[in-house]
């Protein structure tokens, strides 16, 4: 028999799926805590049974292969269970951002053709309003509606949901079999999850993920972060955001414990770390800022060396430095919804430990190298697909390919063709490559400011501003400029909110001087706006709102949001 023609059979081939992680966790550590939510504690044996009940209950409602199940909930046990139970029924999970308005939720439910909606009691009114917007549309089919009760919430919301015909989640599980014989997908290319892009300039795009990709991405996420068996993971990152960067499934692979945090505050984070001996948590840079500036009364003693993973916009070096001083070990990653969340990591090198703190922070602010489960990462000229030189100066687009890239966008062949052109996934992010092969993002393509023919990285300007002692948050966008075409406009939140107009003008001048001492003159902001910055549910600053705001400013140098 030819060496390459040996048969593939059930004895030597099984489709990859993260569902195996849960089954193994229940077998190896049945009594170890799997999920903690307030006074509720579940073991891995119980979580496995509850997920099988969920799968069985969905199957009894004829929900399975080809169906989508939407979940509208914060970080609670039911949201975690849905990451396994929905797939065990053969269906596709769609975690919906709880910060969206009814119009957007309606679009997602209609576009995904949700056969069931699992909704936390506090968001039931939002789900009902969204469904009301699409009920009259042709082809609409009423989804199975399940409301998730939470003792921490106002009971009237639950009562209202039950009166309107929703089934309570625990009752729904009670209709399922805890020994339900779920089956792994016959084809690991089968879809496991559906997520949606932010849709800031157009309708959101539905990102379809596979069982194979979820399996490999979960293991890659664990290996990128030195996670060990029995780790304790704090859910500060929303599970609805890229399926919790695959840590929903990864914690099961490691038989770890998930500590649910319904509302993210610095006080809640410090308390959970101290109480549950948290080893790892993920957070956007804005959450890191909240931790750094937490008042003394919100803090409790915590062990040094708690692992923190951050992504999103590049964290300013000053933020990374401050986190390290407070005893946190920060890992910087980068990715997109289309790559199962983070897919590159600033892999740390031992020889960097001896460098001064500012240099360590600057190195850590880079987006780094590809995850083990991502086979291709490059920075290229997007027109020619030729890689840029590794000179830390030449800017190109980040492209990826491999098992951590999505199957494609749902019902959107035009977007798929554009995103996958040249045999790579095009991120839309602009970066440079350093001589050591590590990449560093300079901006989103749409965020580059072109002033007098010069390209200005808004991230580079923001990084400089963050070093100012009075700045809490900063975001820089392009502002129309009669002379230069565009000029940088800085939106800033101050650490103290009690300043008056005269003080803000003085601070604005000081911030500009601070930037002039650190940046080329053409990169210095020509206008400053003070106030709270608009953010998404995951803590990302919404630059599209700031771009709209900047058009209303007129010829002013300083203003307030």
C-alpha cells in the first residue's frame, strides 16, 4: 500500500471541535469548580450535564443543524453554557452585544434567522422591541423565547417576560435530558458560531466560525498566555465579544474555573481577584486605565503576577508601565472578529527583562508575532501583495491566513471576495515590521490623518498624549484644515473632571507643548476637545462618533464634548 494512501477511518480521524474539551473536563475533574457567579457555584460535572440539557431542550424544539441560536446576555453562567450546549445540538451560536439598540439587534436577529433567543431578564424588553421591528416582515418565524433569571436583578423584569410568554431558562433546561447523546460534527468545517462586526459605517457583517477554527484557536489562545491546568479566569471581557476571545472554550480545555462578572468595575475586579485567587483576565486598554486609577477605597491586596491580556487599540506605553508597577503581568495581543479574536501576540523574550521599564513597555506595546494556530501573518503593500521591508518604517496592511481565519461573511459574497483577495485575509490595519519580525500597528487605514501630504498615525499621537500627567484617556481623529487638508484633533478625558474653561485652555496649551517636545510639529494636535469619550461595550473608543463631532466644532482651538 502506498504510504500516502492509508485509509482514514473512525479509529484514526475525528473532527476537531471544542466540545471535546467539556466532555474531558467533566471526566477528569468532575468536582472541580467550573463556573462561579455570586453565590452560585457549578462543578464541571454539573456544567456538562446542564449543557447537555440545553442541547436536548433545543433539539426537542427542532432546533439543530442549520439553525442559529441568539443569546443576549452579560457574563453569566447561561452565556457560558450556551457556548457548548448550542453546538451540541448542532446549531450555531450568535452572541449579541447587549449595548446595541433595538434597531441593530433586530437586524442581527433577522439576518441570522434566529430560531431561538436566550435573553437575560434585564434585556428582555430590548429583545421584544427588536422582535417587534421584524415581526411584520415576510418570512418571519417567531423564535423560541427563553428568559434567563438572575437573583442579582430586579424581579419585575422576569415577571414581565414570563407574562409575555417567555420560558424561564431553568425550566427550559428541565425539559432536556442531562444524558443527551450529542455528536461531534461529521465535518469540522461545520459552523459553530456567528459574530457580527461593529457596523459603524454600514450594516454589520456576520462572521462565520468553524468547529475546527474554534478548537485550534482555543488551544492557541492558551499557549500564547502561559495558562495552566486549573487556572482561574475572571470574565471582565464580554463573552459576546469574539466568543470571549475563545477563552469560553479554552477554560474547559484547561479544566479551569470561570468567575463571572456581570458588571465590570475596578472594585469588582480587585475583589474577585482577592476572593477567588484569579490567575488570568482579559481587558481592553480602557479597563486597564480604570484599574490604574482606581481609588484606594476600591482596592484590596492582591497577589503579584496576575496575568492580564489586552488587545484593541495599542495600549499606550505609559499604561503598560503603570500596570507592571502595580504587579500585573500584561500580555499584548491583536486580532479581529474575523480571526476568532486575538491572533498575534507580543511574545516576550527573557533578554528584555533587563531593559529599563520605559523600553520594556515600548516593546510590549507592539502587536508582535502570529499565534501558533495562525499559519500566515504578513505586512504587505495591499495593491501588489509584496511584503514591506522589516525596517520599522515602511507601512503596509496586515494580512493573515490559516486556521484562525473565519469561514467568511454570512450572505455577503462581495465582502468575502474583497476580504480574501490574493489568498490572504485583509485586516484593514496598517503596520510596520521591525527587524526582529514583530509587527506594530500604526493605524486603521481609515484613521490615518493626511496633513500637507504627510501621513500621521493617530495612534502615535495618542501614545504621546497619554504620557501627560493630567490625561486619563485620549483619541485623535482628522479634522478638516483649510491650509493642510487635515490636521490632528485630540479628544481628551482629564483625570480630574472639576476643571473650568480657563483651566482647560491652559491645559490644552500645555498638552500641545508636551506633544511638540515629543513629536514632529506636523503631528502636534491643532485642536483639543475635553470630555468623556464614547465607547463600545468592549471599551473601544468610537472614533466614528468623534469624526462626526469634529465637523460641528467650527474654527475653535479648544472645546468640550
